[in-house]
C-alpha cells in the first residue's frame, strides 16, 4: 500500500466485498431452474428424458462456470448480478426452445412427416460462442476507456454493418425484412453488432460535444430549444433510422437506433428538450411510415383490432393473446400449453410461449429479471467516474431496455408489433452473442467503478485531512 | 409421472424462479444500503479546506463535541460522512461529488456541483447549483438562495448537515 503512514490509517476501508460467492450461488440456482424446467417438459409432454439430457445440462453448467471463473480472474469487483441474470434468461430460452422442438417433433410424428431438426442444439452452440466472445472481451478489454480512442472507427463500422444487408450479393431478405447477411450458408444479423458499435460511438461523440449540445438559446412556448446548428446530429441519426426503415423494411431496428440516440442525448445533456424534439421527429417519421408503407399500415391496423384480421395479418398476435389468456395466473405448466400454435414461437414470440406455460407469475418474474438487469446497468452508469463510461453503460442498458419494451410490448399488444429479438431468450445466434458482449462490457466498466482505488495520488495527501469518524 | 407430481414440479419451477429473484432483490437491497463497502477511494469523503484564506485546519478530533467553541461550523449528522465538521470562515463552502468541492460527498444521489453555502448579510446562505435531486432545507426543496438557520437539517442526497453556532 503506497499510502504514506502519516496520512491516515483510518482511510483504508475494510476488506472489499466482491460478492463473487453470491454470483456463484445464483448461477447454480439458474442451472437448477434449467434442469427442473427441462425435466418438466420431458415428463409433461410424455417424451421422457432424452438420453443426451445430462450431457447437455453439463455443457450448460460448464459454460456458466467458465464465465464465472473468468469473471473472478479478470474483473473481480464487477457487479455480481449481471452474469447470473443473463445466464438464467439464456437458460430459460434454451428450455423454451427445447419445449418447442418437442412440439414440432410430436406434430411431425402425428402427421407421419420426418422428424425436424431440433433448434436447441444450435442455440446451445450459439451460447457457447457467446460465452467465448464474453471471455474474449474480458481478456482483451482491460479498460473500457480504450474504446473511446476508436470512437469514429466504431461509428463508421456500425453504419457499414447497418447497411450491409443492402449489399447486392451477401444481403438477404427473410420474412420481408432485409436484415440478414448470408456468407456461405451462414447467416447473421449485422444490426446486432451495430447496436454495440453505435452505442460506443454515441458515447464517445457525446462526451466531446455535450457541452455545446446542452446550450440553450431560444425558448418557444416555454420549451427551451437547442440551437439550430446543433440539430445536425439528431437529424442525421433520424435520417439513417428512416433509411433503415425504408430500405431494410425493419421497424424494430430503426426504432432501436433512434431511441438509443435520443436517450443518450438526454443523458449527456440533461436537457429534456431533446426528448421532446426526439418524440416530435419520431411522430413525423411514424406518420410518414404509416402513409408510405403498406406493411407499417397493416401492423397498426392489426394492433388496433387484431381479431378483425385473425386469419390473415393478425393471426400471430391473436394466437399470442390466446396463449397468454390460456396461461392465466400460474400457467399451464411447461409442456402442457400450445405455444407452437404461434408462428415464430421461438424467436419473436418466445414471450407468449413462456407467458402461456409459466403464467402471469412466470412472465412477471421474467420482466423483473430484465428490470433488475437494466437497473444494474444504469446503476453502473451512475457509479462509474469517467463520463465516457457513464454514457456507454447507460447506452448499453438502454439498448436492452428498448428491445425488451418493443418486443414484449408488441407481443402483448401494448404497442404495434415490430420484429426485434427478445434479449437472451430468443432463438438466434447474432442476438445472443451481441447481448453477451454487452454484459461483458458492462462488467468491465463496473469492475472499474467498484474496485478499490489502486493508489491514491500522493500529492493530495499533504493537503488532505481526513475527518471521517 | 402422475399428474400430482407434475403439478408439484410445475410449482417448484415457478418457486425456484422466484427464489432467484428474491435472493437477488435481498442482495440488491444490501448493496444499496452499504454502497460504501464497494466504493472506497481514500481521498474521497474528505473535507478539504476551502481555497481562500481560512483558519488553518488542525487535525480534527473525531468527537463532534469539540468544534462548538471554534465558531460557526457545518456538522454532518447523517450519511456516510456523519460527524464530519467543516468550520465556516469567510469563504464559501461548496458541496458535491466533484473532487475540488469543499465537502466531497461520494453519493450517487448528489450532483458534481450540488450546492454552496456562503456568508450573507443575515447569516449563512445556501444555494442549490442546479442539482438533480435537489437541496432540502427542513423538508422544503429550495429553489433560490435561502438563509440557513442554525440546527435545521439541510439534506443533500443521503447526507444531512446542520449549521452550528
């Protein structure tokens, strides 16, 4: 300890509590929940336990343990809740995907079709890739402030990734949205990686410019308005978001990026006029999209009255609502509902399957897990000292929050349905890997925020008097 | 597997899910109550002498009883810095998270430059410097520079101070 002995022996706080033990307990509990859920699916559907069950469970447990050990080694002071919650959500997703696999298998058997390939092993592979990337981020990224150096590189990369699906050969359109890139039979959604890169870019950019963006010149009807020449950035992001909507026909991604930028702008400047301006621009964009695009209009009409379109565009949402209703307070129990009746039950609509089989009790539990995850992320933003880290961790938490709100709101018909993946739960590699990278970056930032100061600046000690009790 | 066993399994699953949440929330609550454990940084939480000329500060004894004779002072009555005393001279006292404040409070609920206290004609005046969570004098959030009467709680984030004659 470099503290001069004369200065203050009392200043050293008691031993740091890292809470890694708590993290391990929660991880074991999460694994147990997964085992319990899979057992229930196996017995309730009459399928019986798969011969590979314990191997699969072992692999999941090993992945969680690897992540935990690397956290202990690299970021010992990091937040203890992020890893277990992300693991539990991933495991719940695996259980639900397995459950839908069983449903698909049984249906194929009834109809005498060949057995479909199960999705759960793909998802498990993606989970392994996600943990690998998680470990890589923890190993490579010692200090999140390094990211600030490459602000504009990341920004450029993010925009390129965002526009990549439009590229002639590799871009691919699936279900009407040009959101995929296909390279040799291998598809991924570059927007998932772009959301991290752009969060880094927005954070780095706003740290530098926030003072001028916070300037207020004129007041219109009591609303303090930013200066006209500071409107550039928000307009550019708005145009890019609209571009994504027009050319890639994807409402969710467009909404995610615009919402992320407006929220980060508000956090950086503490001017709510940016929120007002953002909402106005959003309203203009929404009206434009409604008038110009048939698919957006259909979405809104289905949202307003899904039962009028129950066998065409509203089929999915109507089935989802029936699912939630069938689930009731405590759910039908895993394996006893009909989640497979909803098209895309394991990607966009995984929440309706979980809502049906776990009921309101389980659905609220999952929402609480997301709420705690996002709260911890924002808490990291509050406690870290450097402004770039604050903005970055807030921005990353907000991407998770917006995604959960948009997709769960859409599935439950709170807002018009837009396709976004449910973080950690949905079947899909790009999304799972990207969200685990977000958790890794948040852990690196929180390790810096919570760890004891390695050395106090020596110059301070002469002048500083500690008058703590 | 009987129907009864399946029902038990189903409830056990929901129970385990909620057990996870409850453990998390209890641990979270503990984390909120004792944030100082995880937030050390020795220089923080120290009172620095204000920049202009002031009675030089002597190493302060831990007992708050001794300060009363030395003139007006600010006593921290609640919060992580409880029992800290800041003598009030002719210079203003700034309070906030910024490291150059007179009283550096390491509190997530305080702003970097939260409030200042300066001598006025009728006594000490407290002014909020545009903080997020406000400065509260005796349960009222102040909006303009306000005279701080002695022995009235002044709350900033999780810290409560009192002016002592």
